[in-house]
C-alpha cells in the first residue's frame, strides 16, 4: 500500500499531479492517498520530491558496514545549490563528493522558481546596460544598510558569472530564444527584468497541472544542468544520497581536513581539503525555530505550513557549534507569508489574491483592505490575529470568470496562461475536497461552510456593497477602483482557503565576500566555505533577503566552487565577479 508520510510531505504537489487515478488530494494540511482509488502503480513514490510517498511496509535493504573512509579533494554538503560548486570544482580537475541527507537530490533549490540575473554576456550581446553597480546600491538600501556591500557585490557579480556558466553548459539560450528581442517568441524580457524563471516542468515526468510549488522551475533547470554536465564531461563527482554530514574535522592547524557523515548502514568518513556547507536552512528544526523565529511559530491554532524540504534541519549551525561558533540571531530569518496558500491549485490561489475579491475571516468579517500581493507578503502578522489564522477569498462565479479570462489574456502571464485556462475544471475539483474551496449556491450557505454565522457574513457583504456604491471603503480604505459589489443572489459562490505558510528559515553560518566561513571573532576556518540558506549573508531578523534567496544561493555556490579550487591549489580566493 502506498502512503504519504505527513511529517515528510513538503506539499510539493507532484504526486497529486501525476497520479493517473486522481487518488491523491490535499486533505487538512497535507496530501493524502485515497486507498479506494489507488491503483498501486507507485508513480507517486517515483515523483515524490522528498521521499514522503512510499510503499508502507516495503522491506528496506540496509547494508550495515564498519566505518568507511573515502578520499576527495572537495566535499559539498547538500545537493541543492551545492551542485553548482561541486560541478565547478570537478571541472577544475578536483575529486568531489556531494553528501545529501535526503533520499532525493535538489533540496529547496528544486522548488524555487527563479534567480535574478542583472547582467551577463547575453545581456551584453543584446545591448542591455550594465546596471550591476546600481543594483548593489539598491540592494544595500533595501537591506536596511545592514547587509555588507561587499557581500551584495559577491551576490550580484557572482550570479552574473554563474548565468554565463549556465548558458555555456545548457541549451538555455536556444530554449528561451535569447537571441533576438524582436522575435515574437522571445521570452528574454523575463530575464532582462532580472528574473530567470524557467518553466521546465516537462522534465522528469513532471507534467504538473499548474504552477504550484514543486520541482520544475529555475532551480530544477540548474540541477539538471549540473547533472548533465557531470555526465557529459565525465567529471569526478560522487553523490551520496541518504548520507548526512554530522561533524567537520579540523587538523592540528585548525584547517578543514575531513567530514564525518552517516549513511543508513553506518559511519562514512571523508578525508578532504575543502568543504562547502550548502546544507540549507532550519525550517524543519522545531528547536531552532522556537529559538530563532521572531514570532511564535507554534503558537497558532492552525499549523503553519512548511514548504522547506525535510533535510533543512540547520545542520550547518550545529556542526559549527561543535567548533565553538555560534550563529548571529540578528542575521537569521524565518519567513512567513499568508493568506495565499498554494499546496493545492496555484491558479486559484493567484486569483484569490486579486483586489476585486474580499477576504473574510472565519467569523465572516473582512479583516484587510485587499490589495493583491500585499495580502501575500505584508499581512502574515494580521492573519495571525484572525480566528484559527484562516482567511477565505469570496468569489462570485461571474467575477471569478472575468478574473480568469483576464489572466489568460494577459501577455505577462506567457508562462502560466495554460494553467489559468483550466480554472473552471480546477475549482470544481477542489470544491469536492475538504479544505481548499467551498462552493455554495447562496451566500448564506457559503457563510455556513466557512464556519461563520450566515447572517453576520451576509450583513458584512451588504456593508461592503454599500462601500462600493459610495466609492469609499470605510473599514479598510481599499482603493475605490477595486470596490466591486458582490451580487446577493447570483451564485454559485466560492470561498478559497488561505492560511499562513513558511517557505524557509535561513541563516546561521557567517561568511565573508569570498564565501569563507567566519568564526565569531571574524577569523576564517581555512578550507571551509558556505552558501545559500545556511548562511547569514543576505538575511536580517524578520526580513526577507533584499535580493532573491536563490540568487545568493547560486552566486555563492558558483563563487565557492572556484574558491575551493584556488585554495587547494594554493592561490588566493576571490570575491564574486570572476569573469
Ligand atoms: C517552495 C519554495 C519556493 C521557493 N522559490 C524561490 C524563488 O522563486 N526564488 C528564490 O530566490 N528563492 C526561492 N526559494 C528559496 C530557495 O529555494 C532557497 O533559498 C535555495 O534553494 C537555497 O539553496 P540551498 O542550497 O542553500 O538549500 P537547499 O536547496 O535546501 O539544499 C540543502 C540540501 O542539503 C541537504 N542537507 C541538509 N543537511 C545535510 C547534511 N547534514 N548532510 C547532507 N545533506 C544535508 C538537504 O537535504 C537539502 O537537500 C523557494 C523555497 C521554497 C521552499
């Protein structure tokens, strides 16, 4: 029997999208298999990003072994963004071992859509202006002047070099027609605007029906580019799955000389000259969340969704604590968003954020002046104050239809419009489930379905309609352009569920602009590098990175890959921008 382990499920959506029997749906807060519909084909287990889908009771073959000792030049801990460093170091002739604690490669990187690419050889060829220094200044300001400029520079110049490398090692330019901006198939503007968002969901059997989270975007593209490069160039990279790094080993001079890890069968010791920590954040470590989140992560009635992969348990922090290095809480971030909620159909969640709809709490009362993305990013604290921290977007059929048609017709939605086009089928499907969508013919019935007093709910709608008539939202001051009355007797009506979710918890390992790990006194640990979510580079307490997280992860991994080689070869490490 195939089942989904709820503790491990990261809501990546793949199983539900792939299941030929449509036996998997979002129930409560996680995915679940309807055993009566299940065909036992096992496809869910194959596509599961985290190993949560598995065959219950299937005998696991563990080969217990005495401690094993391996030799390498470089060890990379974590197979998300770390794959870039691994590939680069191997291209310079180094023997590389990548340790991955999970049974799947990719980490959160495999979930992420895009990274910022402000400038590259491609931009240069097309005559775009080099705005990197402006971006350094802008990012510095956005980061509250706290994030060091030299680190920002490493991120911005490093990601440019990384992007050139990606172009050289993949078919990205051809696929995205990055040649002629006047060609109608040119999708470069997405890049020129800085966002390299790549809809590669067709890879690896990931024919997802919408753009909810899960592998298949920019991060996946990078992962595959690394794997393909390793294969094509016959590089010396070994990826050890289900092998968690546990201890860093230093020699008598305090330099890195190895890593002690553990696979299901026992201890694996690797002698090496350099290590990169790319082991992600701490979004799956409850103790660290209690300690470092600037809000009560476990204080609500409704469990906060965690989208980070199960391997993100803050091991970078604990391995460094063993060496007497403590994290700086002022440079750690636990992200929290809401009420957008996208384990289920993401198109519906996108519509639900549009300003023409209203958001009500479980008492049937509005709680914000709905202004699109502000709802997702700016209101997670406000939603914490609502009953059970839950919100519903109220959508009359005609308004929803108009909204969906607008999305499909919008040229800016070039990469998503085919997902939006199936909105009607999607919402009907979701309405058959328990959590995501409630559907009713009357507003009174809808009020009951969301748990509110129907009279209170309908009165709230009437009050809102009176605001629409006056053109003034007396409760929340919503922009009058979006004050569209809700018809009282023209169903069906839908209520789309939203709650808080956390994408990741980041920070803990301090690095300099050469991606070298620093002790609390500012000295380096020779041979030790780090990048991505385990680092405190781009993060401040309670704030998102001023530059996208994946941008830093890619840049840092690219830079660290080059620097580990230089270190081993006895040359000086470089900051970002190696070109
Ligand atoms: C759903 C989702 C969507 C996102 N979308 C975006 C986006 O669009 N743009 C953006 O900029 N950012 C996005 N992010 C954030 C982005 O994915 C991360 O910032 C980035 O992937 C971090 O890369 P990383 O290599 O540090 O960590 P990860 O990619 O998480 O990799 C860490 C890996 O290390 C492994 N590991 C942990 N401990 C050990 C150990 N002791 N030994 C061996 N292996 C270990 C983990 O299992 C994991 O596979 C998103 C995150 C999520 C969850």
